[in-house]
């Protein structure tokens, strides 16, 4: 009874429409970001860093980090049950690193169709992050782990979900701090197709790959340390330098051991 009926397109196109891929692309189509403006403190989709009072005077590599939304508004974990929004704790941004959203959402999948087998195949392509529309929509390798951890459809949604989680966390400089918050955001984004972001590699990312906001950022990051170093050397001699170096090594050792050896101690 169906003979003679002409379909507007082959039935395999009805079963596997080509616009499935287009719909996914439209869903994640990105509007242009505003440019970075250091004077107005606008850093869209950036990791940002600033020195801490007293602690950074003794160890200048230690600081406070946050992450920016697509509109440049900052979120940072600065106290127990407290996630600041658009109010960066401990001063203005000194270092920043903008993360490329194009890498985050494009090029994650490549589809091909075989008319003979009527089978739609999906091949993994290079991608930086995963925004799955559902549990079966993962294109990243750690798909199950990503689903278990928590996913989001957009950059801002990922930050919002992490913010809600950390509104119920107790802040501790040595176990659950601002770096833990940013690491949680990157894990929820599955940034660089990885689920192993932690305090150490977050600090490494922003300190080694970030750039200074301006010349004054460099001055206020290192001038107090140089002053303390000079004063201590004058008053206490080399013993102060050795003590300061030991303090820095002790802090670094704690975070390294806690992150890679005794994970339960520093897990947030």
C-alpha cells in the first residue's frame, strides 16, 4: 500500500537528520565577548589572581584566585559559606589568564553516515571542554566521571553550580580554599578534557601562563616581599633568609603531599 508514495527526502535522512549536528552547534553558539579592560576590572572568561596580605609578603607565589563569567563578573570563594559575586576579595586583579571559549565548545564531535549500514557513527575530535545536553551526550573521554561529578550546558551555568556547592563549604586556607573553588569549576567544565584539576595545577596555570594587569600589579605583588626580605636580612642576617625559604618549602610541600599523596586530607 505504500508503493508509489514519494517522500520529500530519503527515509534515512528522517531517521538521522543532518540538522541534528546543526542544532547542537546552534545550542552552543557563542556571542562575542567584551574585550578585557584592566581599568574597569572586566576580564571575561578569565582566571584571575591577586596577592594576599601578609602571606604573600612572605611567599609571593601564594595568592587569591577567582574565575570570571562570560560578562566579566567575578566569582571567588573567600570565606566559609561565602562566594563573592563581582567583588574580588583582597584587592584588584594582578594577574589574569583568559580561557578560549571557542576551544571549549567547538570541534568535540565529528559525525559520519553510512547509507549501506544505516548507522550513524560519532568520532571523537579535538575539544577542550564538554557541555553535554544529556547523559548520553558526552563527547569527552571521562564521560561517566564527568556525569557523576556534575555537568553544565554553558560556561556560566558551570560557575553557578559550583558557587551553589561552595556556599555550603567551610573555608580553610590549607584544605579548602579559593583554588579548590576554581578547580571545581574547571572539573565541571571538563576543561582540557580533564577531570583532575586541583590546587596545584590551578596555581600553575594562572602563575605560569597568566599575564600581569599592569606595572603596578607587579610592584604590589613583589615590593612587600622585597621589603620584608631586606629588613629581615638587615636585622637577623642569613638565618632569616633560611627561615623564610624553609617556610615557603613547608607550604609547597604541604600542598604537594595533600594533593598527590594524602588526597583525603585536602579534598574539598
